[in-house]
C-alpha cells in the first residue's frame, strides 16, 4: 500500500450546503459512515479496516492483494481473499449504489459528494489556512486551523486493526500535531502567549520529546514575563533528550535559550503582530479628529514638529531619541487642539500607531496611570489575561511592547509629572506629546512649551473661519471687539463664533453688543482659570432656562461620564426630554457626547457648571435633591442587578429605601452589562456622598455592587471607595453605616488575600454592627470572619463564626445566603478532619441553592461540594461539581472565581495522578487570576511545580516554587516553609 500521508480526491468546498441524505464518512476518529444524520452499520473491525483503506486510496482501485496486506500484513489467514470479498459485499449493501465498485479484481470507493469525508474537509481547511497565513491574515488562518483540528474525534482510525491502519494513524497524528504547532505559532505571533502557556504545558506533557512544542512553550513563558520557567523548560528538555535518546536539543532550541539568556529584544515582540491586517488594535489610531478650521500657531507647530522629527528619524539624526514635548497653559488656550493638529501632521513618521488619552488632570479624580496603561496595552494588541495587575508591571510591559516600534503617544490634560512618567515610552523612535495646566519642570528631558492666548490677528482669523468671510468683512471692527471680549482665548472665540454661525439673523454687531456687559467681568477675572470661567459665561448666558438648569445640575455629579438614564434622574425628567436637552448642550460645545447615550463634561466646564449651580440655582435644596435622585437611581438599579444575580437573597430588603426608581431588567446579561458599564460613575457617586446626609444610602450602594470586586473588575477603584466611606462614616459617628462600610472593606481585603487586614476590619465591623443592632451586617461579618479563620487554619473558630452567621440568616429567612454559609461551614469540617460531615453539609447547601434556581451562588455551592469530595478522594464526583461551578462562574463573569475553580480542578487531577491535566488547569488559573491575591497565586505556582515535577520537568518546577516562595515571603504566608522544603528536596535530587 502507498505509505504517503493520505490525500483524498479533491472535492467541492466544505462550507457549501449538502443534501440531507448525502453519505458521509469519518476517519479522524472511529471509522464511521452516515446517511444524513443516520449512522450506518460498518461491521466488524476488519470490515471497517477495509472501508478505511478504500477511503484513503484517493478513489484509486486497491487490488485484492493490496487489501489483504493492508488488513493482515504477512500473517494473513488462508481464507483472506474470501473474507475481503465478504466484507466488500456487506459494505456494498449498506452504502449507496455505485459507491463501492469492483474493478480489475479489486475495489474502489467512488462518487463521494462534497464534504463527504472529514479528512478531505480538514485538508482543504488546512490549505486555505496556509494561504491566509501567507497573506498575513492570521486571524482567518487560526480560525481555519481550529476548524480543521476540531474534526478530530480522538485517535484517527480508532480501533481499526492492520498494519496499514497503524501506519496511517501515525502519519495522521503527525499531521495533526503539525497543524497544532502551526496554530500555536500563530497564537504567539499575535501576542496570545499567556493563553498559549496552559495548552502548551499540557501538550509538552503528552509529547515530551517533541522539541517544537518545547520551543513554543519557552517562547510563550518568556513573553509572559516568566523567564526563569522558560530557561527551566530548556534544562528539562536537555536532560530528557540525553536520558531517553542520548542526543542534545536541536539547534533552534539551543539558539532560543541563548536569546533568552541575552534578553534579546526581538523575542519580546511577536514577529507578525504589525502585519496582521485583521488585528487592527495592534496598530492603534486613537487621535481625535483635528479641527478643520485650525488657525495660526505656526511657530509652535514648527517647534513641536522639529522635536517629533528627532524621534522619528526625519530630523536627520537617525531617530536616536525618545522625544517628549509638554505643552502648558490655562484652560481654553488651545493646548489639545494644537497637540492633536501637530500629531496628525506627524502621523506618517509614526507608522506603528498613535495612542491618545484624556488624563482628566483638571478634575478632582484624575485618571489612574495603571488604568490608562491597561487601555494602551489592549490597544497595542495585548490580551486582557496578559495584562499584569500592578502599575510597575504594566509600565514595564508597555515599554517592552513599544520597543522597536514607532508610536506617538498624546497624553492630554495631565495632572502632573508623576501621572505622566509611567505612560512615557522608553525607547528611541517613539514620542510623547503632553498637555497640562501646569508647567512640568520636573519631567526630566521634556521639551517645555508655554502656550499663551492667540494674537489678535490669529484670533480674528479663527473667528472668520467659523463665521464666514462674508459676514465678518463688513463688520471688521465689531469682530475685533468680539475676539477682544473673549480675551483671545481660542475656546471662548470658538463658542462665540459658533453661536453666531448658528444664528443667521444675528449680525456681528449684535454679538458684540451681547458681549459688552460680560467684558466687565473679564476685566475683573483676568488671571488663570477665571479667564476660562468668563469665557464659558458667553455660552451659558445664551442658554434657554431648561438648558441652563440641565447644565448646572448635570455638572454636580462626579464620574468619568454619565448615562442618559442617570442624567434623567439628576434632572427629574423623562428620558426623551432629557436626551433633547443634552443633545442641545452638545451642540453648544458645553457638553460632549462620549458615546451613544453617554455624556461628559470637559473638566473645566464641569467646574464652571458647579459654580453656576451655586450662584444661580434659586430653588432651595435643588442641588441636594438632584444628587439624592441620582444616588437613588444607582441604588435602586444596583439592587435589582443584585436581586437578579442573587435571587431571593434578603440583602436587598435591608438596604436604605429609595424615592427615585431605577432601571428594570428582563435578563441577567443586560443587568451585568449595566453594572460593569456604570462602575466608574457608580463608585464616583458613592465617594461624592461621603460626608453628606446621603452617606447611609451610599454605603448600601457600595454593598449591593460587591460583585464588582469579586469579578476582578474595578477592584482598585472599589477598594479606594470602600476606604473613603469608612473614613466618612467614622467622622460622622454613624455606627450602622460604618459597620456596613467596614464589612464591605473586609470583603475586598479577603478577595485580594490580605487576610490580617481583613481580620482587623472585620473585628471593628462586628462590634459596630452589634452596637447598631444591624442583624444583616452581623451575619455577613460572621461569615467573613469564618472565612478568615479558614485561611488562618483556625477551623474550630471558623465553625463557631459560621454557626453564628447561620443562626442570624435563618432568623432573617435569608435562605440563599444560608446555603452559601453551609458551603463555607463544610470547609471548616474539612479542616477539622470530619470529611463525611463536610460532604453532607455541602450537599445540603447545594440542594438549597438548586431549589432557588441557577445563580452565581449555586456555583459557590458546587464549588464547596467539589472541595469536600476532593478531600474525600472521590475525584470523578469532585470534577463534576467543579465543572458545574465553572460554567456558572463564566456565565456570570466571575473571572477570579473561574481561576480558583481551575486551581481546584488541578488539585483533583494531581491527586488522581494526572499531572499533565493538573498543569494545564493550573496555568489557566494563573492566566485568569484567583480569589486570594498573591497568596493564592503562590499556591497555584506551588501546585503547578508539583505537577511539572511529576512530568520530569524539574527545572521548571523549581522555577515555579521559587516564584511561589517570593510571593509567600512578601505576604508572610505560612506556606513558605513547605515550599522551601520542596526546593531543598529538588536541589538534593
């Protein structure tokens, strides 16, 4: 028989529609035949071997002698020819007429329809993938390869006897692995290294001598910031090859090790990330649109362009610098407009992209550098799972990502140099433009530019471009009066000119007359921001009463932006009327439309709006009422989200009452979408209510939004807000509110693994809740303290706290939380060595949650039972529970819980002597993150090391344990001693 990699006759494209009754055959798994969706009987193993041999003959005739050799080899029975004829006859009866034909003393399979053989489909998809890869369309190539690989259903030709089938199994498996390596190679080219580590860890365990997989794993680990593990993989591979085959690693693997040791910068970046046309985020183009009527500033444009040319290499010096220019000036002077204009002109010199961010430095809540770096890394093609948590790690990854690229970064509206420094590129060829209200004299190496108001000629030219030459030419003096009244500030000129351009019945003189009264105020406010305030008066004074009220009240709310629904609450108006008002304010440039249905103020305009509210809001208490309504809106809506996510939980019944209604949701996905979209404005609303009579509702809002921190989203902002509410409630002497605030803070600290701090807060929270007779908070804190005891191995104390929580929850009729507490109690029994009791109690909790319905807490109960079953040694049952938990956590976007569940699955696999699967799930846990912060990450690394050690990857295991030890020592965790023992044992081995 032909021993080439099998190739089947060319068929029509597999994606086209098939007739319902088309014959279909599978060889990439068990050999099967189907007519439509009906399986056909293919007979005995030898009969299936005959069918497989004919299917893989590419439509050519196989002689009887060839078929006998294929089925039996040199040990054929005496009646082999008769047996072949019998098998062929039986198959002919099952298949369609004319499919299995007799010819020249042999047999052939002919007339297969389109997409009839899974191998043919896989071959065509693989060929298309190769073409897509050649054109740089890596996303398309990956998709095609994944589809091809998805056609395998276990081992090819499974259960088929005979030497021919065995040879083809080997070749098909080799082909499959080649396709898999090609797809993984594209994963790394596109920056998906963090996700690839888990799959490659499992594959290297399954195919330990396959060097290409080891090479890909080394590269993936290195690009994930795990250099020590990458080098350890090489050491493990070298030892294994020497022991098993007596050879050294191939040249490519040795070269990669040397490049890692030398920190070769070319390794840090995927080679094809810049040429992938479908991955548009890899080449960001984030610059805002430049204004079509940009006027003047020619000297500044020239100066800044020359600085940028020094970075791009267009200045004749070879691109030897990383250029930073910082523009400073008062609000409204045109810093952003100038920077955007210069950046657009410089775009050809920075072909790898342009990044932009508004740092909100003029407001009370400037953008946090780590948040900005996360957005920049995503725009540059970094997967969410590959973005580290800390500012320092994100800044380092950002600089590494930009290394070798030519990218322009525009940092608009910066607060100070400290905010800017982490956001600067670190290598030549890149450049940064910074705008700020302050001169950044402490920004080392920056080219400083002080931007003043326009000259009268430039101001008049700008005014004329907006209004039109015809209207200005006949009233030149009046036009000069207008720009002078604007103080030659570009923003003021633009507002005034836009008003005139929108009113065809006005003359320039009419506008000048309207501005005459305002000049006295401008004369009195001639310094700094006061000039900006006078400029905004021009637009505000021309608003209709309803517009002016909306402008004033909307400016009261903090936050990065505001939804239409929240704005309607502030104004106490229907959404339709609110939208009309907001869009009219957008037309005046006093409000910006951040996205459909979302609005924001420029920071300085917001300050001016608040000043107007203080000055002009005539109705007593209207400002407080507006803020109360938006707080009610957030609290009522968040309570409904909580009720959907936690059905029948009584917490929502014990929150502060609200007077203004919230949104209503019909399904959980929309509710979660709202919660995560509104996280920034919602938390800002809580912080703003600190120190006011609204503080009790604000604390309850924070409590109801607790899923934000358990999901891993907005964790830093949530913690900052929780600490602010603790300080505010203590200052106000509100025991009930402070008890709840500290309960929330203890939750946050538990999630992040800061156990002692969580204990300190929980103790204070318990005392305050008991003093305030707040039964809900007492039960919640008792549960938290029980969890803290589990982390501290104080299982008896933990049981006592869980019993206290259960008593309160039963008294309150809070059945869902009671079921959750039962799951926690089961873990206390595990710690005390009573496994049977732990399983029983965990089952009770799961039964209670199952009665209530599918919710995120049902996942917690599956998880708790899985933990108990693991300790009981009932591994298959434990995996079933963890799989159920994982599906629900994923559905409810609880990323950190997904991570810790993968860790528990890894524990089960390791206990069941399946180290390859254990390593794969441990890698997934590292990628997702876990409840418990760095301490839990240390536990995952420890387990990963154990799995790798069992796979004879000792050097990589040692690297994992060393990383774990560092994390444990930093947190003072007791696991340090056990890890030191593992390292000592590995060194002695």
